[in-house]
C-alpha cells in the first residue's frame, strides 16, 4: 500500500511555517509528523502539498493509495478512523472528502497552537526512556520525562536540562544553558540561555543569554544575544495571536504563548518580543523597544518602521547562511523562496 500525507485546504492557518514546508515537516517530540506516520505504517510516505512546494516535496502515486491529512495527529487509531482510500484521485476530490470527515471529527483538526500542550499531555510520546544516564548527573533531570539525545549532540559544561527534552543530531547546547521541557530542538541548532516549552525546527541559533518560552522557531533563524520574549501577559489573560486565514488577531485560548518565527528570520541583540508575536519568513528585525506583534514576511526594520526586504539580497544572505552548514541552496529551494515573496506581498501592503 502507498501512503500519501496531504496538506489541508486551508494551509494558511499554519503560516508562517507552511509557507516554506508541508505541514508534515513540523517537528514534535520524537520526530516530524511525517516521521511519526512512517513509524506507524512502516513505509516511506510522500507529500501532496501546495504547488510552490511540490518541486521540493513531490508526490508518489501508485495504483492503491491511502491518503492521510497532515493535520491529523499521528496515531494508529487516527490512521484507521480518518485515512482516505483513493486510486489516484484528484486533489479537489481529496479535499472534498477530507472536509466531509472534518465536519464529523473536528477534534482531530488542530492548530499549531495546540502542538505544545498536546505534547505535554500525551504520555505516549514520552513512553521511551532517556538514552543517557541522568541518575548521577545533578544537571540532568528526567523525572518528568525523558532526555533524548541523537548522534553528534554536544552538551557543553554546566548545561542544565529538565525533561522531556529531545535534542536532534548535530545540535550544540552551550555552556550554562537552561532547558525546560517539553522542548524539542531540531537538527544542527546552537542553543544557549534559557529555553522553556519550545520547538526549534532545525538549523537555527539561539546561542547566547536571554529567555525564550512557548515559542516555535523555523529553519535558518538567528536570535541575537540578550534577546528575550514574553510568554505570559501581565493580566494573565489568554494570548491573542495573528491568524493568517482571517488576516487579524484571534484569541489563541492559551495563557502561555511566546512567538512564532518563520524560516530565515533574524533579530538583533537585546530584542524584546511581546507575548504572542508572529514573525514571517525572511524578516530582519532590529532597533530599540518592542517590535510589533505581527511582522509580515520579508520585512526589514523595527520600531522606527519597516520596508520590504529586497528578494535578491534575501536569497543571497540565505545562500551564505546555508553554506555555513555545508548546504548548497538548490534551484528548487530558491524558486520556492521567490514564490513565497510574491505570495506574501498582500501581507506587506
């Protein structure tokens, strides 16, 4: 049987992250959504995703196909209840079928905001034990959940980690870092300072002091030294977050919520982010004071104002950043970035 993970029709609900990746590439404890589904079905899965992402993530059709919506949480029960059997049916028909299922089973259709609390409350993701011995190390505590380190992870002197924490291959935890779970640090990140309840998708740096809490950070981001974010309002009310699908702020119904930062975005030293900040793809943020709570993709500036980030300059910088991890930007990836620039013009008007 051939399995295909397809993105929901309203993919903009998951922006800025799904501007540059299928939803199945989002990372939760133990791997990406796609990797969890592959563990369940036992075979490799391909993507049916947005047109501008299809050159990077192509779909594989066979005669007999099982389609799974990528917003469906990866469990064997959900596979049986909510998958769609198809013989190479058209995307429009797939979306029609999924919309019909969604009306009856709306609890499985989750917003990104739900990922962190669902990780925290879903013990199945923490059934595994720590793959390191925490019993004799006063700086490592797995009483509340495992500490899982993949290959070539470096934990420098004095780092303190309280599980559940999953650190992916090639990442470096700097000296004196403090990491509270549930936290997922994707591959090839550099992490310092204080981290609590965060997801780093990979290839991003928060190397220095400063607090980051209840946040999701995309690929190729850089967070300047001393940068911190608020994850709790002073009046303890639930946090409003920018909703791309309706182009306005909406109540997240979460009391703790920090910020979302899209791929290739960066901020200067000592930047202070307010509770519930959304930063798009390829933003460059600097200046005194609090940046605004919603910064559209390809924005350049800060409290004194923003301008469009020149797409040619943005691509050249991205190439340099990626080369530092020995990755050459493919033509398909560059085409995707340029398409995202065009798609997000409406948000910068």
